[in-house]
């Protein structure tokens, strides 16, 4: 990825290159806005399955429709940047968008990351950055010689956990998958435990208390490693209901300058609904940008 993209401030950063993100990008481009689109892997569109309810294309596979969408975007000189976005920070005048490969800037953001297959644990977002973390590399040092809990959803999280074990005094590891550490034994200060996390609270002495049904564990920090980046990880102050980002009819979230479209706003999970919401979110982002520009020129 070229550094020129990273050093440019875009009008709109669109996180997601499925039907919601690509429709948003095309609409924004037609309205003369500069756009950057991110993807972190395949969209749900990329499958071989046949789609029967997409208007005007009665006999098309997901893969073919995806190719048509990408080609349509290319006609507008829109390129897709492959970079998994891990955090979005609001600096007032612009958003700083942290990807795994680069840091970007944009004046507004459209979230179009697809369906969220997880719900936050009760208490999780409340203590984000204050006892709950998603990244040992970023936050592990704050827990040097302290006790931590790791809730992990995939064997690939064991590498990040091994790193945490080099810093923390003790790590209680709660795998939410089978056969944890079956390839290589865990470090000595890691204790393999069992249980489904139920909620996270804080005691009066500022310890994090994680409840696993009947049992609880009290530690200094909680690390949650999930395979996907749910939207509340990108923007912790987002209004979430269950596992969906709450939007109004204009695709606005509760955060000024942040819009959302597609499966992540909830059911029905349908291509045409995703594309329609992408269109609405882009038009709202354009109105937002034009209003902000007018106010700034007064
Ligand atoms: C097997 C199957 C069959 C289906 N059949 C139909 C059907 O017949 N008719 C129908 O209407 N619908 C169908 N659907 C549903 C349809 O696929 C979805 O509704 C649609 O793809 C949602 O579009 P979206 O843009 O919201 O998200 P997605 O298509 O899921 O795209 C999400 C995008 O976000 C990107 N992304 C996610 N996280 C990040 C991140 N952190 N950083 C950067 N990029 C990120 C991904 O790489 C991807 O590009 C089907 C779904 C499946 C799985």
C-alpha cells in the first residue's frame, strides 16, 4: 500500500467492500467526494451460491455479482485497500483510522463491515481501555507482573497469549474453542480454565471481576481475542443493541460523522438491503460533510 494513501485526508473512509460499502463508495464518488474503501477478507458475496432476489439479475451467483460490483466501482476509479481496520479515533475535525498496515485519515466514516457474529459481554464496552483490552501487543505492558484473564475464540490467539505470558504474572486462559495449546504446551504461568464468560464488572478495589456462570475470577486486566473486529471494537462509544449498530433512517449512528450500512445494522441480511443502506449512508455523509464545510467557512 502506498504511503500517499496513508498521508492523504479523505472525505469518507468506508470500512467494508461488500455491497453496502461499494454502493456507498460509488454514490459518494458521484457526489465528488474522495473515498477510501477497506476490506479485510472476502465479502459474503464471494460464494458460489445462486441469488434469486437481486433486482434485474434473476440468475446470478454471489461470485459473479461481486465481480460486477467491483468492476462497477473500478469504472469510477475506486480501488479497494486491503487492510484490516482495528480502531477509529475521533479527533473532532477528522477521524484517525488505524489499520494493521497503515494509519489513515478521513473526515467521515461509513461502517459496512458485514454481520457481527458476536455480542459484547455485559460490561465489556464499559471497561474498554480501563481493564478490558483486545490487544496484548498494544496494552500488555500495562499488565507487567499482574494477573490477567484471556478469553480466546481461536487457536491463532495462542501466539498473542504467549506474548502476554512474558509480561503478566499469571494468565487464566479461557478458550472458547476445542483443544487449546494442543500443538505446543503453554507457558508455565498460564492456567487453562473452562467456562463461558457471562459478564465483566469491577470491584471497589478496581479489580476486574469476570463471571463464568457459577465461578468468578478477579484479576487486573481482561483480554478478549475475537477473530473479527466487531464495530464496538472500532468505536467503543457506538450505540449497539444486541449485536447490531443502531442507525436512523438516514444511516446515522449516535456518533457525528459516523454512518453505518448493511448487515451490521441488523436483519434482514440481504444484498439489496445492504446496497440500499450503503446508498443512504453515503448521501447522509455527503450532507454531513457539506454542512461541516459551510460552518467552517463562516
Ligand atoms: C451463503 C450465503 C448465501 C446468501 N444468499 C443470499 C441471497 O440469496 N440473497 C440475499 O439477498 N442475501 C443473501 N445472503 C446475505 C448477503 O450475503 C449479505 O446480506 C450481504 O453480503 C451483506 O453485505 P455487507 O456489505 O453488509 O457485508 P459483507 O458482504 O459481509 O461485506 C463486509 C465487508 O467488510 C470487510 N470488513 C469487515 N471487517 C473489516 C475490518 N475490520 N477492516 C476492513 N474491512 C473489514 C470485509 O472484508 C468485507 O469486504 C447470503 C449470505 C450467505 C453467507
